[in-house]
C-alpha cells in the first residue's frame, strides 16, 4: 500500500530543479499548548506565523519513512542551552507526548509551500552532555498499541474523570505553600483533611514558577496543614507563598469507591478469583 503526499506545485517544481535550497523544520506543540519551531537552516524562518529557530541546532538523525505500517524511527537532538528549550521543562515532562511535525520548505522562497515528512509525537527524552535526545513516535505506532481493558479487582477509571462521574471541583482545594522541607516534601497551610485524604492525589500549581505543572502525591499527613510527599519533584523551585490546587486521591478499591458514595460507578471486578484460586489443586470429596 502506497502513501501519498500532496506537494504544492511550486515546491514540486523546485524539487525537480538542479539547485535545491531546502531546509527541514520541526514544529513542536507541548503538553501545555505552547508551540515552538526549529529549523536546520542557518537563519530563522517564519512559516505559517510560527518562527522556526536556527540557533537551537535541532536536527534529526536516521529519519526513516517506510511504506509498510511499521513505526517510523527518528531521534531528535538539540542544545539544551537554547533559550527556547529549558532543561527544567525537559525534566518536567512538558515535551513528553508533545505533538511533532517535520516538513521541508524552500528557504529561498517560503511561498512555495511545505512538504510534510513526518507527523507524530515525542516519546522518551534523555539529557546528556548538554544535549537532549528525544524519541520520535509516528502516528502508525498507535496501530501496534494494545487497546481495550483487562478484568481486574481495582477500578480502571481515573478519579473524577467522565467514567468515575465525580465532579473534580468538589474534591479540589486551593492551598498555599508555607514550608518547603525538600524538593519532594511540601507543607500547605489551611488544610483540615485527615491524614491520607490526598494519598495518590494530584498537586497542580496555579502561581509561581511551576504554574500549570502537576505532580502525583505519594503520601499526605495532617500536621498543622497538609504535609505532602511527592512521587517526583517539580521541575522548578517551589517557593513559600506559591498556590496550588490539591486534588483528593483514590485507592481505586471498591471500599474507597463506597467511601466516596460512588460504588455504583466502580469500574472493576472485586469478586473475581485471583491466580491463587485459579491454580489451586482440586480435592477429592
């Protein structure tokens, strides 16, 4: 099965010429909605209202397109010191699962249009020796992903999502940081919930350097406020006075669902036998 691309007539005419002035452009739409552009050209390019930065030294290695429905492989590399790519954002996960489009342009005449080479998302990211390396995952990769659900004793719905049915606002509380014990241990003032209420919940900052970034809560202790221990630290410094929304946690058990008065929407099978029952040897009567 062949895949067809539409090439603008002017760009096609340029490609059929003998002297090519092509540059690759990379359009990244981060998880927070911010759009960034990078190009292999030696000067910035403006395409479709987006500025594609040359100074970032972003490039692609081993970009491979296949006619079969296999995953396209590519590794994007760039300089972390680029003013538009902060190490804290990379470590903070803002680029993971970001949308990515790679295309060609005629840098000598941008009105020729664009030729899309690949479209997909950014996968795993690693940082080493002042450079970042990001895995590119094409749209065809989704064809190889498992879909559907498996039976199990715990609820498969995310707390307060559409399947859970509970309203997020009811279980979300705005609190202010009054103590920063470490990068993963914070105390929020003004909270009266009992210990464990926010276990496996979520912290999302609404002010400060981490605005819009969320982290999962490992444990919650009630001690002159809410003492929160995080699974993973925030990418930027948390300061006293920063405000965050704390979302309650759920253990995803039928007992937890009953405690929220929501057992009717429980998305698990708590009474199915486990492997210990399945593998038991039968007894003679």
